[in-house]
C-alpha cells in the first residue's frame, strides 16, 4: 500500500525536517534552561566517530541532517533516540538480525550494513523491504511500511544502529539515557493515532 507508506515516511521525515528548521540561530542566541539539552558545541561532543551538528528537542542530527547519536560517559550514556531505538530494535528486528544488530544465520549484521548507509537509504529498505533472489536460500527482509511500531520509530532505530555500527555503544542495554523529550511524546502520539 504505497499511500500508507508515503504517509508514514512523510511523518517520520517531516518531524525531522521541522526539527532542523526550528533549530535556527535563535536557539544558539538564547540558551535553553539548564534542564534541557543545550546546543553549545561543547555539549554536542559525542563518543564515536560521528559528531552531531545540531540538537533539537533531544534529537541529534549530523551535518547532512541525518539522525545521529549522542553518546557520552565512555559509552554509558545515550541520547533518548538511541535508547528508544534499542528498545524498538529488540521488539521488531532482533528475531532475524540477532542481539545487538550482530546478525544471524538468516539475516545480515546491521553493525556492518549500516556503515556508510544514509538515512534515506535505510528508510527505503525498512519501508519497502528487500529480497535476495540469488541466494541459495531465499532471504527476505519484510516491508514494514504498514507497521506503525516500526515506521513511527524509524529515526530511533537508525540512530541506535548507527551508534552500534560506529562502535559508539557496545552490546546490551545502554546504562543511562538523556530524558525523554516532550516533543518525542507528542510526535509519537500523533504518529500512532
Ligand atoms: C523476518 C526476518 C527479518 C526481520 C524481522 C527484519 N529483517 Fe532486516 N533483513 C532480513 C534479511 C533476510 C535481510 C537480507 C535481505 C537481502 O539480502 O536482500 C535483511 C536486510 C536488512 C537491511 C539491509 C542490509 C544490507 O546489507 O543492505 C537492513 C538495513 C535491515 N534488514 C534492517 C532491519 C530492521 C531495522 C529491522 C527491524 C525494524 C529488520 N531489518 C527486521 C530479515 C529481517
């Protein structure tokens, strides 16, 4: 159902784009209250090779506007989206791709697959699925375009897997996470409706 798919992808993407647009120069000139994540360069520094260029409502993005992780305290503390992605991964993907994205006899390691994979490419695979017709066993990555439990958390899952792929977070559940942003709850409610 391409229509439903487009709507979900649109929602996931729109949330991100609005976030980027909203993070204009004003937010740098008016630092957020100390309880909220700050936008000063010092606080954007992350463990791992990919550095966020921006944070808006607890969601970090890289210089290309793709979702990225914010990992601190030597890999122990993660941003909310990485945490949420970990939980969603374990609910929807682990059965085939194995614990911590490590792969299984059936499905490839996503720690490897995410290397250099941008958000648009990732979103396309998750939405439309993928099939390896040349494999001796038929390998099928299901299309999740109609599944809100995946589509509404696409940036989250990408962010988590990116952190795994970059080696910014290790295996198992992250020990600590940044607070759940109010904007996350709002977008989640709107998407899951
Ligand atoms: C029913 C089993 C199954 C489930 C569930 C599943 N996948 Fe897959 N996935 C596969 C298989 C098999 C492939 C390899 C397909 C191919 O080779 O064309 C794959 C491929 C992929 C790829 C492309 C890898 C590459 O090298 O290009 C990505 C990205 C991916 N899956 C992400 C996910 C995510 C994220 C989830 C959870 C939302 C998920 N998958 C759930 C079986 C699954």
